[in-house]
């Protein structure tokens, strides 16, 4: 195997340049809410970085953008240590990549897995903690270990319970989810921004990030943000067998979960779900950039485990980007 000193200079330079570029774009996107390039362009650069690393594995270090949860936090919000690390997701861009993932799942001890198919909500990832049923904290993902305290802002959101309902409320419950800006309200908010002489948001994802990450929670309260819960973090007093069953439980507790998820038992079922939403992509209340496929059984999830940045038991199948790649470059985005 090649030693790092043996990697040709041009590959090393390309690796450094791509890493720096990706870090810069991630900072603009996650921390400043002012994306400099389109998602498609970002994904292409990331694919370029991974190709260099595949050719020269010695270049892979823990701080490479391909190995870490990309993101960050500002001093505007108090830092929050997540109870459990928040991760990203590995991507598949083709049916071959999806099949390769499923083959690995089977090979690595999860034969007989059922697949939970969900929409990949294009919003902002948050972790919300309930103690004895009471909402005590909400935080952005940040770098996965440390996020930003957005509790006051999340408290203003319709559809996020302050207090869980029903019997048998878990002693501790950390849910992960996505905060999104409903597509139907997007044109209106931008008309309002323009009326106030401000620059419009580039897209609903950007509107969600900009509306959530406000110093003044009253601004957040004036925006129609919504939450969809799609995962669990730390918990005590909750029975967990299958993720799909946990969703029913979370719904009983008053939390918003998607009504569009579906459990299938093989890849052809996954593929049918992907094709259905490729067609119906624009009839969904939020923007989607793909489909997330998860192994449904928690025992199998634990058996598969995680890498430094993503679980091995889930994959995000991304639809091809729809936006014009140059359009975003000219847009100044408001926060
Ligand atoms: P990701 O968006 O590919 O996937 C991980 C995230 O998906 C999770 O953190 C989770 O919050 C979210 N998610 C949505 N629906 C989900 C569901 N049903 N189940 C589980 N998770 C769900 O990875 P990422 O690291 O958050 O971001 C990388 C992506 O962000 C890039 O591929 C690109 O599209 C975009 N990005 C764009 C820019 C830019 O400049 N335009 C910069 C950085 C990142």
C-alpha cells in the first residue's frame, strides 16, 4: 500500500484543494445559511474527492470532508453537547450503488433485514430532548458532537409538542428530525422579503435554515416551520424493536412523523418506492432530495454499526438535482 509520502504531488494538491473548497462551501451552507454553490455542484466535488481518496487511500484522514459530519456552529447560539453523536448519511446515486449497499448489509450480518423507506426531507437536522415528557432542549447538528442551542426558536413552532401526551411517557427521549419550510408557503415568504427590501431565500431548505437560526425567536415564530421526526437518539423507558414501530409510538406521544414511510422486504420494493416518489416529488408538502432506506430492525442496525460519519444500516438515494447549476451563484441569501 502506498505511503502518504509516495502519493504523487498532483493528487496531493487536488486532494487539498477539493478539501478546502468543500470545507468553505459547507461553512457557507451550514453556518452562514448562504450557499455559494448548488447541492449538485457540492455533491460533484465530494465525488471528486472520494475518487482521489479511492486511488490514494493514504490521503484519507479523519478530518477529510469525506470522513466527518460536515457542519459547524456560531457564537450566536450556546453550544450543546449532543447526548449521542448526530451523524450524516452515505449516498447512493444509482441503482448499482444502492444494490452494492444492500449486498453489504446482507453480507455483514443483516440477512433478512426489512427496509424502511422514507422521504429524504430537505431541511435542517435537529435533535430535540424530552425529559419526563417535557421538551427541555433543541439543537442543530453542528459538527455532530456539538450543535447550537435553538430551544427558544423550536418552542415557537407549531406541531412541536412542549409536552408529550399519552400513557407511559419515556423518562428520556431524544428524537432526531428535520425542520422544513412548507413548499406552499415559500413564494409568500419571499414576496414578503422583497417587500421589506431584503434578498429572497434561494430555496425552501435555505428558508428553513434562515428562519430557524434567528437570534430573535419572534422572527422564527412568524415563519411556518414544520418538523418531521425520523430517528431516535438517547432514550430511557422506550421499547425499541423496529424503527417503523417506534414511529407509531412517537406519533402516540404527539410527535410529527411522516405518513409516507413504508416497510418493504426486498430491493424491488425499495426501488418501487423510489420510482413512485420520483414521479410524485412535487406533490409532497416539503422538498425532497431523495429517499432514505434504513434497516428496520434495531438489533440488525446495532450489528451493522456506524463509520465515523454515517450509519452502515442506512443509505440516502439521491435524485438527480433539478436546479440550474449556475442560478444559485448570483443569489444573495438573507438570514
Ligand atoms: P445528507 O443531507 O446527504 O444526509 C444526512 C441528513 O439527512 C441527516 O443529517 C438528516 O438530518 C437528513 N434526513 C432527511 N430526511 C431523513 C430521513 N428520512 N431519515 C434520516 N435522515 C434524514 O448529508 P449532510 O451531511 O447533511 O449534507 C450533505 C448534503 O448537503 C450534500 O449532499 C448537499 O446536497 C448539501 N450541501 C450543500 C452545500 C452547498 O453549498 N450547496 C454545502 C454542504 C452540503
